[in-house]
């Protein structure tokens, strides 16, 4: 059964897109894809999302910039979870300083994705 929560995945790498979409599908969720931060901003103008998984390094507008634009203009807080291969000291703080709510280092695990969905969507069992 697919849940009706609106999730947006901002990721420019096709392999990473397949990985996270596959994990979400296994957990009973579906999501839309944005290939860069500009597409995220456009998608938010068309549909209401309850959670955004945001890659930090994308072309055109990166995840940090997209998050700052979202935070400056949002009327209702949307949880934004950083997805990044950057796992060096200070990277998590950089994501949080940009306005993201949480941080997940790649490679992704389905357990971490499940915990994140539970935390931000408060989904029932």
C-alpha cells in the first residue's frame, strides 16, 4: 500500500534517485524527483510537500541555496533533510545553518530513511 504523504527528493544523480525512490517504495511511500534546487523551488510552487530529501551538491542551485530560498518564503515549515556524501566534521552544522532540519550521510540505509520518515511524518503503523 502506498501512503499519501507528499515527499520530494532533490537529487541530480540518476543512480541515487533510483536508490532512494526504491527505498521509499519498499517502505510504502512514493515521491517526486527534482534534479536541482531550481526544480525544487518550482515544484513547491505547484504542489504541497510534507518532507524534502535534499542533496546538497546539485547543478544550477545547490541544496544549501534552495533551502535558504524555501526558508525565506515559506508560509508553513516543511522539514528538509540533507542527503549528502559530505561526511566531514562541520558538514552537518553547515546543513543545519542553511536551514535544513536534519542530515543523512550517504550511502543511505533503509533503516535511517525509515527513522527519518517516522520522525517527520509521524506515520502510523
